[in-house]
């Protein structure tokens, strides 16, 4: 289990840095949150509240711990069950 957090709210998942052949970099994350925490995240995003990610980052085949501000460019929420929501976040920072 990989533990990360958004604004101090625990989630399972990580952020990955993907380097494209044209030199551009995409940062994306897949996090699993409880349904109440996912709804709170949606509220924070809708209110343009600053979001801080803290947790593991995979870049160039290596893991590191990092903390950074997140600007969500795309957020998709998909119910896995009544208790859990998968949140995919494309971010820039």
C-alpha cells in the first residue's frame, strides 16, 4: 500500500512523471480515497482551494518522496464501491 495525501487527507496512490519524446513532461497521479474524502477534494477543487500533494513520486524509474502544490488540469472520479472512489488527477506544478 502506497500512502500519499492531499491537504493532509490520506489516500492510496502516487504521482508519476512521464517524459515524452518531444521533451515535454506530464505529471499524473492515481489516488484512491474514501468517498467522503473524495467529495471533500471535489469541493476544494471547485472552490479553487490550493492543493498540496505529499507522497511518493516515480520519475526516471526511481521513487522519491516529495511535497508540492498541485494545479489540477483534469480530474476524473470513478466509484469503485460505496466506500471508495478512484481519483485520477493530471497535474502541473
